[in-house]
């Protein structure tokens, strides 16, 4: 995948949950690059032959598997871990869908749904959502994190101050992510790779896709932080900007209520203007539309908007 890869961590080295007691798979020196084979967030339960029924029958204990952990030599509690995302080798197949009980509008979209995606591994062509839409891909890892200092086994589903299931689409190639280190060696793991996602992952899934990830690790001694931060190498929305956006606003005294209203309003807009069914509009919003907070000062109401890229429907 990339020059200078010092180690490869194969997909069978997977675990479920974060723990300071997980035995490391390999020790890595600062400055080295590691290639990880990552299984999609469904843990391999969903295949190209699956039907929507599988979404209601998932074994949640094997969702969001993590590849790793690795021990970074010299990393100690109180240091900071720098992870440089060198690149991705996508598999070319993925899935998105509705898992009953998940998503920002879970009560309104309660039936299981599954869409199978075949996409260009080079990203030169968009992924097709049937004949309705063409979604540009931009691979990233949804989960990158290190072990917390607290004892016990911790779920991979919620994000944490030490990283984890961040589901932040700009953790893509060229990004540098910084995490606090709380245990010797950091015990880093990665998982939940995506071919595309909108900010918010509104229906509960992106284009979930297995792929290889190349990451370079550096330890910044004696400098700590209390949570993740990252830098990007350049613009973050250029692959979606060319034709402008449809934008729906939600206004409410609660951010979640405002966000839900913005999503509902966008579903109505897409249905009215393009004849897209509500469930298809909802799933498309999850993989390519971005939630944004517009204002938090005009109390008592806050404004949240949902940006849907027009080029997806061109």
C-alpha cells in the first residue's frame, strides 16, 4: 500500500471492547508505519448476498471489531500519541442500512433496510445508489483509539476522550490525529472503516467497508491533552462542493431536536423535488449530507442545518 511499512497487523488479530489488559499483538517503534487489515463495522455479518432481514438479527457482541492492539515503544501515561494517516486500500464493496433502534430518526424509520454498494477502489467514480444517486467516496477510519486507564472492558460503540468510535469523516488520508496516552505503550487499535459518510451518520451507518489502513506513529513526550484533536492537509469538502447544496434548517431550544427537524425537513425537500422515497432520502443523508451548527447565541433557540450535496443527484 505504501512505502516504508514496517509491520502488518492481520484481520484475525481482532478484539471487542477497549481494555488496558488486552495483550498487544506487536511492539512498534516511534516513526514506524503499520498496515492494519480492518473488518467493517458489521464484523463480517453482512455480505453481498445478505438481505435486509440480517439488519434485525445482528449479533451486537461482534459489531465494531478492532484490529490490534499494538504497543508503541516508549509511550507512557502523560505523553501524547500522534497518528499520521498515510493511506487506505479499500475493498471495493460495502453496505449501508437501517438497524432497528439506531439512527437520529429511529422511531420513524423502524424497519430494517440494507443497500449493497460496489465502488471504485481508486475513488475516480462515485458509488451508485441504484439509479437515484451517485455518491463520491472518501475513505476514512471511523474508530481510532488507545486504551483508557480505567479497569475493565469498555464498549467500542461510544467515543471516548482517548479516541475510539469518533465517526469523523475528515480522519482521512493525510490527517494527523493526536490522542492522550493513559497506559504504557498506548495500546492502539483501529476499526470501522468507511468508504463515505456524511457528518452525523444520521441513519446509523455510513458506507461500511473493510479495507487496509496505513498509519504512522510518533510519541510526543511530556505533552498531554484531555481529548482528541487533529489537523487536515487541505480542504475537506471539495469532493462534494462543485454543484452546491440543498440546505434544510432546524430551529429549537434543544440541539438534538433542531438536528432532527433539519433531517426531517431535508427528507421532505428531497421527496418533493426529486421524488425520492423518505427511507431512501434518509439513507442517502447518512452517507453524504452534513449536519452543521449555525448558531448557539440567539437564545432560547439554536439553529442546526443539514447540507445535502446537489451533485449526488445530478
